[in-house]
């Protein structure tokens, strides 16, 4: 943990305690670890003391593995796809203050917030969508944009509030049957950059978030449709206030990352193709919702489409 570090820069950083893990192999994969069947698995994460080799269990995550079968001509079974279904992440969204220089590189001194730094940056949001298509790009209708309000007052943007659909990452599986159309399921993680400055000089005409404290509400729009509504509160220090799921210690996020409230429209948006409320599954990998607000988001997810691939639908 950072409090145990002998390095002042680490010990005094405003980060929550967090860590990255890998199972070895290329991109975190190991050729000797394979999934042989669908079902619910416990994934235990350990920290190993490099001096004593003593292991300490940090967390136990829970994953629900599903199978997408492949049937070849003549009814011969092929090699199945196995995937972790991530419907429980549908109500989860993060706001991230991404410190950067004009070129987009992260500032070296962004931790040093009490030492006169010229810290400034971007305001990004991450959210999740489940699809039944094989996607390589975000399929907004035209250029996505936001309508934002602070304490009920409309915020003015240049360029009609256009957002940058910065990237999309996803995990997908396919179900193949001889002579029949292939079916897909995909869980996609969207990253958008809002037309909002954070500790900027306002030179581009867009608002500075830290100067407009209070209750923020932003509707993400695709054409004439609202596909998500995001809500957060900016405190008197110019920073978003941490979500109760963070302040309770239930989840630990990188410095500048905030869990925020999010609403999915009734019946789901045109971008959503598979939705199912799963409040008991937690917010990611079995971490339970602990606060009334978090539980409300999880139970408010609408139903849409079939949640899994045949034959498990």
C-alpha cells in the first residue's frame, strides 16, 4: 500500500491503493491456463512479498463464464468460444480527469497537486454497452454530442457540444452453426472525451468544470436520441466528489477517476442490444454494490434483447 512506501512521491500521492495484475504470457495470457467448461469461477488475486515470498490474498473476484458453441457440417462440434459475460457492468460509468499537455501526453507532475503545478486536462467518461454485432467502431448516428446542465442551468458549448468518441474496446464471442447465420455477443467499453475543460484557461470557448460547482447532468446524444445520462457533483475545490461506493472503501480507483451516476433510457437506447438487470452480480467481477445509490442504478437497468447466446438463451 502507498502508506507503507519509503518513497515520498508515492506515499504522499492522492491515489487510492490500486494495482495492475497479469497472469503472464502475451498480453496477460498463459498458454497453460485454459477454460474447459462454462460456469461460475472464483478468481483470487494475491500479492507476493519479494523478500519473503509470503503470499497475501487481496481480493476474490467472481466471473460467470459462458460458452458459444460451434457446430460444423454434419453436426460435428467445433472449438467453442468461452466468454465472461459482463451485463453487470451496464450501469457502471467512470469520469476521469485526464491530465495532459497540449499534445495529449500525461504531465509528469500531475501528482504534485500541492506544489504549484499547472495541472490541467481533459474530462473523459467511460461506459459499457452489450451488442450482438461484430463491431470495429462506435456506431453513433453522426457526431455524438452532449447537453449539459449545472444546477439546472444549461451549459453553453462551442461546436454544438460535440464529443470525441475516442476509442472502443471489446470482448466478443460467436456462435456458429452449419448452414445458419453466425450469432455474436460483445461487451464494449466506450471512451468519450467531453467538450469540458478542467483547470484550463477557457481559450477554446468551452466551460471550465472547476469554475462551475454543483450538480452536473450531461445527456449523451446520438442524433435526436439520448443514449445515456451522466450525473456528478463538483465540490468547492473544483474536483468531482467521490461516489459513496468510493468513500465507503468498496472500490479503489486511480487518482482522478470517479464512479458517477448513470441512467440508461427506458427500454434501452438504439446502441443497446442486450440488457438485463443483475444487481446481485455486483458492479464488476462480483464486487457487491453497497450503497443505496449504487443499488438503485443496478436495479434500474432495463431489459432488452436476449442476454446470452443460444443455446443458453
